[in-house]
């Protein structure tokens, strides 16, 4: 009965008609060549409040770094004119963001069959229960809490329940619009179960490790991207400003929460909340991890986009105590990933590789004692950004599985 009620609740939540459209809105790519060009882009941001996709903030823009930002139809015309006037080279990646959103999906009636497609929360929840029911020797499911809007947060435990002693926590979908992240979590679970007993490496891993897989961390936000706003990032909790909703769950962990890079503006996409672990989703994850801390040896978070493999620290410009080991593992994982389709990743500490981040899950997990903590920024490098098409899912899953197996192998050898 509980399962039926869950599905009915989810189905109702997904019946809301899609709201925000992005007709004729554009995605710009700019690589500023000088300090003057950087200054001008920052000026545009100050006056127009640009929606940066990469990096997250305008103040992180530096010379010779790739910058991606989205602008509405009216802004786009002015931005084009101003960039041309300043002789700053730019490229328009999407001339119509709405079409890019629609083009993510494979056309035709076969779209939702199989796992080379994006799935809404209803489908993911049903899939998770189905896995646990059909593969009880390798999979079990546990509800670790509820979201702000009351949806159950589900963790799949994948591995040989009799022999596996150590654990790996895998987090996907902390940022709602990064759809390739939950898609990879589904792929990981399916491939692990499918190849157990056939692939020696995977069999060894599942006999030794339990993978605690959270397929969608930010469920409310994820649902909102399917029903209302494809570019939504945060959860859906209200703030002290009526018109502003959501906490960035990856800024809400109790690790340098109110540090120098703290964002206390509720309307910001990186709003850190009114207190560390203030979001019920964050509370659920931290409680679950603390309860399983003695067995958890690795923590791996999946985001998009940029093709990066990052590790602590993000909140300070210091090397982690086991920096050399983290760097060795990251480089070997990147090498394994590259071996399949020649996809290039960059690895390194979050702070120095991209930009400073406070209150992140990976830094929190590391300082809780999980010394092998990593963050994947999945494909691509910006040509699609958050709109990675479904035809890219299979390749992304296959190559990332190689990296995952490489990381996990260090835990058992």
C-alpha cells in the first residue's frame, strides 16, 4: 500500500504543466584574453545579472578561461552589440535555448525505454524499488529521510550483503538541472548488477564493497526542472524573502559554512541556507553518513559540467593531508576514463582547479573522516552544458564506469 501511495503522490506532483520557456534565449561562450576583457564581462554581470553556467560567479572570471553564460532574448541583442563594440570574441552556442532543451530528448516512442534516456522522478523511484525487489541478493533500498516537499529520499545499497564490509557513498543530483548526474547513478547500478558474476573486476568490487547510491539528492528541485523550470538548481524550500525559493544543498553542509566565500543572498543560485544543515535533504544525508561512518571508505559526488575530477579542499587553498594519494587515484581514474573514447578530464583540488567553494558535501565528508572523497564534473566542456543530449548518455556512462572501477579498486587492493 505504501508503494502505491508513493507512486500516486509522485504522479500527481508531475502533473503540473511546464511553465518557464526559453524561446530565443541564448548561451554565450567567451574566453577573455586580457584583464580589460575580464573587467568588461564583470561589468556586464553587474549591470545585467548574467546567468553564469561556467564559472558559477562573475568574480571567478579570469583571463584565458572559458566563460559560459545564458541571457534572455532582450539581453542577448544588447550583449552581442556590446561585445562586438568592445571587439571581444564570442560564440553563441545556443541561439534558441528552448530548442536545445527540447533537443535533449531522443525523438519517437522509444524514448523512455532503457537507460540511455533521462527519466523523471516517478520513473526513477519505480526503478529503484524494482531493482531492490528483483535483485534482493545484490540490492536493498532504504528511505533515509524526506525532502522539504515530503518526497521520500531513497538510497540503494548495491553489493554482496554477506561478504562486503566496506562502503562507498555515491551522491547524484544535488543540483537539479544537472540531469546527467542521476542518469549516471542509474547506469552505475544497472551495470554493476548486470555484470556481477560475468566481469571479474566488478564481481570483486561487489563482493568487497557496498555502494550506497543516492540517485537523486535534490528530488524537489529535480521534479521542478521537469515541470516548471529546466534551469532550476536549488531545492524548493522558501526563504525569508517571499519571492525567492531554495537552498543550494552543496553549500549547506557544516564545513566552513559561513566562510569567506559564503553566499547569504536568498535569491542567489548558490544561497547557502539560514544555517548549516538547515535543509531537510542535507540533514537526511549527513545523518545517514554519520550512522554508517565506520564502514564508509569513499564518498563520490556527481555533477555537470566541465569534465573534471576534483578532491578536497574547496573551502581553503591548502593540500589535504593525503593529497598525494588523492592525486594519484584521480589521475589513474582520469587515465582509465580517457582510454575508451579519448575524453579528456582535468583533475586536482577544487579550490585551485576551479574556484573556492564553502559548505560542499565532498569537503564535509572528507573532514568527517572519509579520506577518499571525490567530485566528478561530467561532460561536456560547454557545447551542450546542462543540456547534454540523450545520445551522449551511453558514452558518458561507459567511460565514467571505468573511472569508478579504478577508484574503487584502491579500496580493496
